[in-house]
C-alpha cells in the first residue's frame, strides 16, 4: 500500500532518479529527496561469484563460510516456500516472523544432514538462537499491539 501511495503521489510514472522536490511535497518526502543521491549511488550491486561478500563472513563469522551458504540457502528457500503458499495455496502470512520459523526448520533439518559435527552443532545453535530472537521479537510486538488496543477496549470502542 505504501509503495502504491508513493508511486501515485510522487513518482507519477517517473523513475526515482528523475523525480525532484515540488512545492507542497511532505516534509518526509523532501527529506527522502535529500538522501536520494546517496541511495542512487549505492543501489548498484553486482554479486558475481560472491567472493566480495565473503569478506564480511570471514570478518564476523570466521570459518563459517559453509554455514553462511547453508543459511543463505535456507533464507531463500523459506521466502520461496512462503511465496508459493501465498500465491498458489491462498494462505495468509499474518506476521513476517512466520518466514523465519520456516527458515529455522530448514536450518535444523539441514544441520542433521551435515557430516562434520562442529558444523552440525553450529547450524543447530544458529537456528536455535535465531528462533529464540524471533520468538522474543514476535512476543514484544504482540504485547505492544495489545497494550495499544487496551484503552480502546476499556472504553468500549
């Protein structure tokens, strides 16, 4: 919905690169236009073999290149399976964390297929940590939403 509003009101069939600030634009849109060049200069991304991006993996996850690839595969597969369920089975995703739950199940399953015990344990621990963080995030979101709705419920709205 947000994308439709921005496209209709501000882009009007133009690309983001050719849009300029106009009189009457919202403060938020004007601020976005101030950082447009930064966005445009950084949006080109050529992955190639992927070796460039493993610099980050080596830095923050030393020795876990295989785990990183497995994790990325789980992310892509979870998104793909969720997309298929929504498009073809008419299922509804009520919260984005549902995708993460699917991702964690793939990681746990794939961990059991690993021959290297250290890799198996790393994947299992990673899936458990991600699952725990996701449950906490979802619980906080639901508690916040419920707290926001309570005054309306108390007032009989």
